[in-house]
């Protein structure tokens, strides 16, 4: 029995269910395990974590399908035109998503419901659901395993999270890159059809909002840039918020983050070309999104620079709301400002990294991304380093 077949069987055993809602997930699951084995860079704990995550994803998928079987009317839910956060990682997009999450007239994808979307949330217990406490425990475990991680990104069980986890239910997700260097899976992802991942993404959103008044979703992930065509096939009326930062402050920080998340899951140091591989991925992603913008779609994008958010993000957010055609009310702005003041960038410590440690030549990096820095010169003007 292959590793993929073994985890499918185990997920079905744990869930007591069999219907996985089609086979779109299967090729990605196979590529994930084949790549992990062939890479040889995952240690025993790394392979165990990968296996456990895969079983957990499949179990959730089984449970999602069971809810749809029992309540087929869930499929009739309307997803209002969403706002997707794009842009390179380490550009302030996570903090921005937390700020936007303070506006309860829209719906954010929260960490606890992304990790455990079944049973679907209930308005009566939305703030007290036991999955909130369970997610807090998981975050604490991650902090213990990778203590550097908490200095890099704000996180909260009741705070917004990226779309990666629900896209991982179709095993087409950049989420797995945080576990280790898996070039085989990356190559498979580069050539695969991402539409089914966004179709399952929409399926989960419908389940999550089923018992609630319909609100527009505000979602985010830098990885959406690499599959923007597939995203638009499922969400043709989406609009985009793109965050920016000078590239020399982005790629080294990304590599440092992935170094921290995989440190205890791999057999040795990062590969010598790991940083170059990351730079190539983000260059490709940016070029795809910029090509879409240039094809007559510039009006669907709003840009915010990292430095524009500092020291006070509210004016920048006010301009975003003007573009959205929405009012930034005084009470929402007050909640946003409170969050910002309570969550300074160095709240959990300072994120230190050295580009030279990863073989990164900053001059070469700037030349590689000149097409990006030159186009968004004002938005990518240097801000505080994190």
C-alpha cells in the first residue's frame, strides 16, 4: 500500500466516513509524499508531521462532504464578491488582514474555523466555540517547536488566517512548503490545474457562512498570485488588495521564516539554492499577476506600501475604503487603531536575519526584481525592517 493509500484509509477510519467528494485531491497527495521521500531532507519528525497533516486534511474533507450530503442546500449559498489580499509575503499583509478583520460588516477566514470547519460555526457560539481554545493550544505548540516564528507574524485563534489551509484540502496548496523543501511537489504544483482547489475553497466558504447572514469575504494569501487565473475562474468578480515592500526586505525575510518553520523537521541546513528557488517562485508569481493587471484589469487592484502603513495605518485604510466604496466608520477605525497599538511588530521579539547566511546577494536580488521595484517605486520605498 502506498503512503497516499495508507493515509486515505486512516482518515476514513478516523472519520467513520468514505466519501471524499471526488478524486481531485489524489494527484497532489501522491506528489506530496513522493516528493518528501525523494527529497530525503525530512527527518523522522518531519515525515510524521506531514503524514499527520495529510490525514487531518482528508478527515476534514470527509466531514465537509458529509455535511453537504446531509444538507444539500448549503450549495445554494451565495458568495458575495470577495476581496483577496495579494502581494509578496513579509509586506505587512498579515497585520493588514487583522486590521480589516476588525470591521464586522465583512467576514474574515479565522484561524480556528479554517483549521476545523466542521461542524459549521454557529452564530450563538461563534465567540465561545471550543475549537478556539483547541487552536490556541496548537499555536502554543508551534511556538514551542519553532520559537522564532512568533516574532515574524501575528497570530490568534480568533484572528484572520490565509486561505492555504482550506486549499490544502485539495492538496494544491503552498502551505506544505512551510514543512520543508519539496521540489517534486513544487514542480507538480507549477503544472497542475488549480481550479479544483478554488472550487473546494468556495465549497468550504459556503459551509462556514451557511448559518450566518451573508457578508462579503475578505481573504488573503500571497500564493494566490501564482494561480490568479484559476482563482478568477471560480471568483470572476473578485477584487484585489496588493501590498508592497522593497524586495531586499522581502526575500531574505521569507527565507528566514521558512528556515524557522522547518528547522526541526529536516535533516540538515537549507539547500544552498533554497533562497534562489524562493526568489524564482515569487518572481514568477509577480509576473503572472502583473500580466493580468496589464490585460485591462488595473481597476480591480488597490495597492498599499509597507511604509504607508507606518506609523499610523488608518489614513491608508481610509483610502482603501474610499476605493471600495465603503465608509470607514469611527467605531471601526477605533477598533483598528486599538489592535495596531496593542500589537507592535516587536511584541513577541525582534525578527533577526542575515541575508548573507542564505547566500543572498542583495544587489543581484534588486536587479532580478527591477521590473517590480521600478513599477511600484513609491509603494516599495523602504520601511522598517522585520
